C-alpha cells in the first residue's frame, strides 16, 4: 500500500524558515511529478510548487523567490524549503505524487503556522 509520510511542519515566526519532507513508500513506481499543495481555512487547496522527474520546477507566484522545491529520486522523497515565511503562508501543506501510469497520491497533510 502506497504511503506518503510528511514531516517538518510547525509553528514559526514571520520571517522564519521551515523545511517540509515527504517520503513515498509501499511499492510506488515510476514517479513522475511531485509537488506540494496547501489549504488555508475557508480556502481551496492550491498548488505551491511542483517538480518533474527531470528536475523542472513550477511555483505559485506567492512562493517564487521564497520557497524551493527539490527531490531525491533514489529516496522517493520531495522537499520544500520555505524561507521568509509570512502569516498568509499559514495552511495545511499536502504532498502530492503522480506516477507515469496516472495514479495520484496525497499525503495526510502537515500544519504550518506562521505567527506575526
């Protein structure tokens, strides 16, 4: 059974940094894109950043210049380095993994809270 285990969320002051990790396990094969989404209270889930198997990246405008997504293909792990955090970054962050066969998996979510 495929599992996505996220870690690294928490409470941080504005201007601080956090690093999220998401490790995929359980027989997941041919991973294509990996990414991070977030959902704030009362808002829709939105893409934060994504990275292809070849290393191409895509960022939401709100994340550009502050967040960096990376992946370790050997470990089936994706990371999100978040710097200069703002209160509006407060949300539950979800890991997302897609395979070349079209399967999509979601993590359980990790809370990021940025205090002003």
